[in-house]
C-alpha cells in the first residue's frame, strides 16, 4: 500500500536540519584549527589556502595522504565516546605526510553516519580540530553524509585527507640512508589505529571481555585502553629535522615495524632492530595471550609499542634523543643499518623483548 503523503528527504531518513545544527556546533572547534594562510570560513564549497606562502621555497614539493581509523570506530561507538577518534584520524594522515620531511599544511575530513546526531558529529570534529592543532595544520573543511538504510542509526565512519610541503632538497627517504645509521624508535601511545579487527575478535569475542571491565595491568577499563588516542608525531619529527641530521622516518602502522621500516631501506642495505631494547605495553601481551596469537602475527599486525622510527647518522643520535626527550617523547636506539648480505628483506627484528 502506498501513502497519499508525498515523499520527502526526511521521510527517507535524512535530516537536513540536524545536519545544519551539527555544522553550527562544530564551527567553534574548526576555528581553533587554523593557520594564517587559510582564507574564508566554514560553509564554503571548498577550503581555501593561500599558496603564495610557498614562495619562500626554492622548489616546493606537495605531499598528500589519506586514511581512516579502521574498526576502532566500533569501540568509540560502543563506548559512546566520540571526541578522541578524530585525534586518531589526524595522526594516521599527518604522520604519514611528515615521513618525507613535509610540514603539514591543511586537512579535510569526511564523516559518514547512519543518522545525524549533531552533538556526536560535533564531538568527532572537535577531536579532529584538536588533532590538527597538535599536528600544526589547519582544518579547512569537510563533509558529513547521512546514509540511512546503509548504516544503523548509531553507526559511523571517518576518513581524512591532508597536504603538506617540503623543500625538494630536504626530501627524506631511502636515498639518504647509509650503512652505520642508527634506528631510533619513538614509543607508541598504545595500539594506535591498526589491528582492531584482530583485537576486537580476540578480546571481545574469543575472550569475552567487556569494554567496561577494569584491567589491572592497564589501571583503567579495557575500553579506555582501546580508545587511547594515536600519538601525533608530526611536530616532533619536524623538530628533529631542525636540530640534527635525519635521513628517513617510518610511520609504524598496518604491517608492523619490520614491514614499514623496510619501505624506506634502500636496496643493498638492511635494518636490524633489536627487540631487547624495549618492552611492549601490557595491551600487546594481553592480545597475544588471550588469542594465542603467534609472535609473527602480532608483529605484522600491531605496532608492538613503536609508533615512529627515525633513521639518523650515528653522530646525530645524542642530539636526536635529547630533542625528543625535551618534547616528552620516549625514544631509544633500537637498531642500525647494515649491509644487506644474503638477507631477503629490508628490515628484521632480532633478540627477545625483556620480561
């Protein structure tokens, strides 16, 4: 039977008024994530960034990246916590951009929801804006899309894209790495935003743990541990490039430490990382024990306590460690670059983590 009432967008599940209210609520936070090069305000069809600021570069190279936060959004939804997931999003995008030595400039976001709850959307944007401040970039725009019928009323996902700039002659990467370089590890804040499909399967399904359950090893609930925001290293890495010589960075995300480090190691050389130089956090041990996950599987899925790597000349180690310590970033020498020999991969882990 069909209704005599005419169809409408609202009847189909899209609430334009709720979307407008969400925009009003987020404006306060977007204003905080600003840079002097940004023109206009929230509400235009495109974000504007004054590119004349790049004239000071001899040969500016634009770096771009896009990413999401994976199934970590499911933990946020279950916990009813929406103001940290945006922080994760900025980290995943801008920490990729800084790997080549680029300064983050601006970012845009895309938020997809089953139903617009204005306060929830504004909380997500609040987290994105706060993350942009920590990364030193501007939030110049975004999009909120309502997808009724495809997503449940409480379901959502986030994605973002960012742009940075680096002087061509200061571009970092594999071509700068030399034998004898030191591999400096920077501590992760936790799981970051990778491997949550495995983590959720092991802890919530197989082990039957509850997000509100307090875990003594964490000193807080499981949900609070799993929602710990991804560390944003952008300004820390840029500080390193200003205080000492850096040859390369590697952002440790999906694929784990060895696979991501191998991406910046040139042919003919090998990165050796010694596990005995650090102890992964309790959450990594819990996932391994609860799921009986073999070490190779853990190490190719999770960051195991290392979120970013810097490859520096041996003579730059002391300055690099001091710079990071001054910025509150725990770091240590985790390995070195050697001749490749007969090894078949560009990076490998050796030794055992301390008990």
